[in-house]
C-alpha cells in the first residue's frame, strides 16, 4: 500500500511542509502562526513571480475583507521567521506600492515514495533565476499550477542552465548583471525626511495620533547623529496629497524618505513603514510593527534602529543608548501627550492653552513621563514669551517642568531648549554662556531640533559671533525650510556685518506673512544704511500703521536715527522720548537702546550716545564687532570713553572664545 506522499519545498536551510503546516530550519521547527504560514506558502508556491497585494490578501484571507495593514503585519512575521533583517532581501522582496516576490531558489519534491497526481515521479522544481528590477522571469499571468520541468529532460535543462550561467557571468562586467537582477549599488543615505504617517483608522479625530507618531520617529532618528533628519515643520506640508517621492526628495534635499501608515485600535497600535531612495524611487527597506500602546516608545525606537540598519549607519555607543530600550508608558498619558504636541506647534493663544491642558493631564497620569514634561515646559515658555509675559509664576512652572523632564530622562532635548530660553531673559541678565550650553546640549541629543539652532544663532549674534550665528541659522533652515525666524536671523546678522545688500536679498525672500513686524524692521534698517532713507521712512510709517503698539519702541527709535541723519534734531529728540516710553518693561529693549545711541551719535552728542550704548551692552547686546565698525557711530571714534568702552567689550568678546571653541567673528 502506498502511503500518502508529502509535498516539501526547500529553500536555503528551510523546509516547508504544507500538509503538516510545518516550517523547519536545519530540521528544527520554526514557530509560525496560521496566517503568516499561509502567506509564506503562497509566496513559495509562486516563487519568482510578483504577487500583487490584492491577490495575496485573497489567497490568505479568501473569505474575509481585511485591511492592507494586516498583510504588512503578517509579512513582518514571515520575515522574522526566516531570520531576514530590515536590509536583507534573501527571501522576500518588496516591490513598492505593488506587492511581494519570493526571490530565493525553491526546490519542490515529494517523499514517502508516492507519486503525485499529474506529475511523473522524480520531477523537480527548476531554481528560479531573478530578472530585472520590477519584473521577474515569470510574468504575473503565469499560473502557479503550471507544469514543472520533467526530470527526463535534464540534458536540456543542464545545457540551458550552463548557457544562462555563462550569460549572467559575462553580464557582470560593468554592473549590468546587477541591474538585471535588481541589485543596485549600495545607496549612501546621509539625510532623511519622515513624511507624515497616514492615519488608516478611518477616524479623522485620530490624526493627532498619526502626527505624534511621525514626530516621535523624527526625534528618535535624529538621535542617530550621523543621519541628518528634517524637522517636523519641514514635512507637514506633505500631509495628505503630495507630489511624487523624487519631487519631495528634491524639494527637501534629502537622500531618502520614510513613508508609512499608523492604525490605532483600542490599546493596540500598528505601524507600517517603507524607506525609499528619493532620487530613484527605489524601495530600500520595508517592515511593519504591532505593539500594545504601553510599549509604543519601544516600538518607535525599534523602528529607528531598523532604519539605521537599513541605511547602513554604524551606531555609536551613545546613539545606541539613546535609542535603546524604553520603559512602558501609561496609555492615557501618551494619548494626552500626543494631543498636547498636536496643539502646541500651531503657536496661537487658543491652541497654546489647549496644549497646556493636555500636557498637564499627561504628567498627572504619569509624573515620570519625561517627554511630556519637556513639552509642557516648552508650552509654558511659548505662553510666557508670546501671549502672557506678565503672568506670575509661569517661568517658575516652566523651570520645574524642565527639571522634572531631565530628572527622568537626561536626554530630553526639548527640556534643554526650554531651559535655555528661560535663562536668556532680562530678569536673569542674559547669561549668554549658560544659554549657549543649554542649546548645545539640546542639539547634541537631537541635531534636527531647528529651533534650538535658531535660538543659538540669536545668542551668537548678540555677542558678535557672526560666522557661527549664520552657520547655525543656515543649518536650522536646511533642517526646516519653513523656519522663517532662522531666515530672519541670517538677514539680521548680515545687517550687523554691514552687508546690507545681501541682507535685503535674504529678508525679501521670507514669505510676507512670516512675522512681518520683525522682518520689516530689518528691511528698513538695511534700506537706511544703503542711503535709501525715503524708502526706509515709508516702510516705518507703514509698520506703525500696521503695528501701532510698536513693541519695545523699535520703529520709533529707528525713526529717531532717520531724523538725526537728516539733521532734524528736535524731531529726533521727540522720537527718542517716545521710544523710551514705549520700551518700558519690554524684555529685549537693547535694540531700541542701540538705535537711540546711533541717533545721538549722529547728532554729535557723545555723552548721551555712550549712555545708551552701555545700556544696550549691559542689557544683553555686548556686540563688539558691530560697535567697532558701525558707521552710525563714527562721530564717537575719537572719544576716549568710546575707546575705553570698546577695549572692555573686546575683552569680554575674547572670553567667549572659550565657550565657542573658535574665534567668534
């Protein structure tokens, strides 16, 4: 009696036995649940053929309607069972936006001595030879039940195999064989953008969750150090409809793009991601992940590690520690944290309040949740500087939140950013060195934190470290092309350097809706110093019509400089008095003080000019290189007090070299 034969597929060290639903590796069982097993079997039975996603889903879930995310999750389980890493394609190849292909050579045979129906005993499976990228030797229309090659025709097979081997060996010259096999040269990835993850929950109210997961991936990837990662603000414009990936890559000037989707279902979260070479739209790596919401921080860091492997970045011990294991997080705290971040970066009064409410709830639910404490500190800082500068205890609350964040996680970069901004205030007498150290700590942890670079450039500019200021501001813009404050910073420093034409070019390229009050002030100053006083005067008048409060007296003090240069001393004096009145209680009065000093210098009143220069320097603006060369102060060049003032400032300026590590020029 003939026993029932077993069909066996062999590939690499594996044996797949459908009748027994077993996967063996070196004769040892490999655990695989039902759906991943069905998926692997479908791939193996169609070895060498591209199977579209829809077809695979019908094969694996014939009687059910499932989401595409289910396919990604089970494909990830298959890859893990085969021991395939994120950058390996030894068994399963992902064809972006189309489907999957089993690329390993497969040999099918039967054991137990029985003859399978419709096939001669001894038939063997021909090893699949991969062809060009995007398509394989077997077309999509080829049936998976097509007759196998008979063992009786082995001489023809042998000759054909030898000819094909010779052909492919010859084609290896010049890399053509690699192109036919779909094997490109290793892609060098040194810059990356994480595009907004798509919310596949079908519930638009969950958008905040997808946005928060996107930013979390950006933050973790930025900690890799060797990889330049675009900031959150630079990619938000690609949420929803977007141009082709190569177009996005060119616009952001990055080597690769990480795209994907997220689904939250109760206390479970699933992420599917794909790493794409921007220039060629070539898939470099793809995988999917599913975790309990309590383990979402570990999930995020696992994705970051896999991306690092996918782009062949060798992590330093410091980077490995930063994206190492993560403790479980309270699901309610994490949900409120993501809601808070969703509102926070809209930066208007209403959303700032909503962000604070959510983040305060997050830290009540989990007092040791460092990321939530850090963002709460940042929310308090924005409120203090933008909306309610006189609210009592707001600065103290921000400091407490930042300290709690750092106590729980010394690598909470946003907490250092918040602490630096809180330090650099009139109440603290603008401690430049301390603020610089805080911003540098933030950037050492998260180089993509463009606002930390902008704030660092701000401090550098005020102490006269012009080259360093422009470098940091440009890096901020490179990381986030939408950081208009960093663009403004470049124009401001060019004005300080007396490069007024360049400053105008930079300032006029900033979108008109982006902080027109500050941009207009710098444009007017450049125009005046280029001898275009009438244009400058007209712009100041328009600014005062648009912003009659004239915060800090900036516009009025500049009008005083214009009047003094036109020898209209009475008007200049009136403008100075008005500017002083408007500037009372204003945090950054030092720029107004500098304008007043310039007006008095132009009126040849050295005593008053020196008084206001010293006010500017003592109040956070000890900008020696500016004062040394500014033509508005030329009438003071022979004044002994001015000479002594410059000597003192130069000594202070030299001391900053220790902090900067370079000559601040």
